[in-house]
C-alpha cells in the first residue's frame, strides 16, 4: 500500500513533468477525474476560469503600445493576435471572445479591474451583456490601482456586487457553488502581500510604496465580511501570494498563484502549506511565458529580459523549427498544469477537497504582453511582410493553444 508521501510524489511526477508523464505506465485518468468533478459540482464549467483583460484600445491605441510599440503592425506582444490590434469595447470582438471561451468548455472569466471609473470598469457593462448571451459568468481580479486600495477595498467590492450583480439581476455575476451547495462570490487580489522594502541589483534598498501591513488587510477583509453578511453566507477572498502565513494573517481565504514562470514542482508545497494553514489554494493552468522585451532601457537599470518558459535553451524565433518546438512545449505545459490542478485540488488529503472547493484559473485568455494567452494568434503564413519584420513568434497553427485546451477539457 502506498504511503501518503509516496502517493503524492508519484502523482507529482506523473503530472508535473511532460517527460515523466510520457514515461508513466498508465495514461492520465481523465474520465475518472471528470466523473469526480461531476459528482461534486452541478456545472463543472463554472470551476474553470479564464483570466481576462479588457484594457485594449484601438482608437487611440492603448496597451498595444506598451514599451515603445507602434501599432497596428508592431504590437506589445510576441505573437500577432488573429484579430489584430483589437478594441476591448468592440461588440464584434467580445462576441468572438465569448464564442471561443464557450466552445473551450470554460464557464467563467476573471476580469482585470483597476478601480471605480477606470477604463476596465467602463468596459464591464458591454462585456457582461455579451458574456450573459453566451452563458458565461464574470468575476473580478482587483489589481493594485491605488495606494489606498486596501482602505477602499470593502467599498469597491460592494460597488462590484451592487453595480454588476444586484442591478443586473445577477444575470452573469459569478457566484461560486461548493460541493455542499453553499454559495458566494469570489474575488482575487493582486499584489497584496508585499514587503516593506526591496533591494535592487545595485544593493540599494527602496520602500515599496504599495505595501500594506497584514493587520490593515485583516481589518478591511473583516469589514467587508461584516458588510455583506446579510446577503452571502460566504465570500471567498484569494491573494496572489505563496506566503500562506501572511495570507492567513491578512484575513484571506486562500492563495491564488498567478505566476506561469514558476516550476510546477513547487505546487505540491503550495498545496501542503495552504492546507496546513486552513487556506484554499488555486494554481494556474498555463502555456508558459513569452513576455515582450523593453526596447528602451535606462542606463544602470536592473531590468533583464525574461526568457521563454518552459524552454531550456535560447530559441531562434526566425527558425520555423524553434517556433514549432515552443508550440510543443506550451502544449505540454498546458496538459501538465491542468493534470496537476486536478490531482492536488481533488486530493482528499488537502483542504480544497475537504471544503468542497475547486477553481482552476487559466492564465490567460488574452494577456498578450506576457505571452500567456490562449486567444488564437495568426497563423505564421498569414503574417504580412511588415509583421514578419517585427519578429513575431507565431507558429504555423496560431489556434493551437485554445484547440489543445479545448481538447483536454473535453476529456473531462
């Protein structure tokens, strides 16, 4: 009989590495995990969530211009989108996004939100109209939009619940349902558990201006729960951190790792530490990382370009063979990260299973700058001469990521 440690080690080896999975004696039991999801949750689609970014503009261009890019041929992305430099306020664009998301088998999007009245906030009404038409729910990822974010946190969440939930009759606001039938909204927060100071590459210490003490986060998370208690028996607050002690001290219900660069070998430890502290944990289904480089770097800057993950050597993107090798690596990363999510989140030895909780955040639908997107790219053969001159990384089949994810979720 396998010990607990031996079982977890075997599970990690099977799912955490494509090479190990290929050597495994038995194929991954997709049907078994699909049966387990369906036995616990009424609609498994609602437990797979695309990270979604509504911040793109085409009139004038915005976000496509990051780090000195010059649209429409030269975008802040290492791959040219199939839709080109689109506008997040276009109904036609949103309709296409919704079709792709629904066809993939994903039932929720997590919208990057930058505060009341922000560009992303103004994009939400039309976005929700379209998603509602396609039976897709919407939740929110609260970004670090101001130094006062923590102090305003309860009011901001109540604003989201009222404006995009109650006033719309809850037509597409995501309410998570756990295995025991209890329900409540879920909110992710980025950059909450930060140090007071950081030392740069020159050894100089700098204050982190967006640092908020854990005690202040605890005060505000408690204040939010008091404010919504009459409407919801639970509200789930997730912090993008691996520091479980600080997340617990701050009053968060769990951790939600976003970083697609992180080795999957660390996920077992995240699950173990979170469960030990009584926290939930979410892990990112992802294709890896392919971030754009800065073109203008000030002297003495600590900036260093980040390499393609999960590649183990430098790629020559002008070579078709290297672009196709990157495609294969991204497909394997998608499969391995999805498998490991299923293994850890449904494992009865960890806290998620005990509390009837399962959410797999998919990083991302359309974060083009970091190259984590599943939204289809253009086929390499369809790039214009000016686009090829930019040096895009598009493979032969630009839809491969979404197709692969759709096929894997279909196995469940």
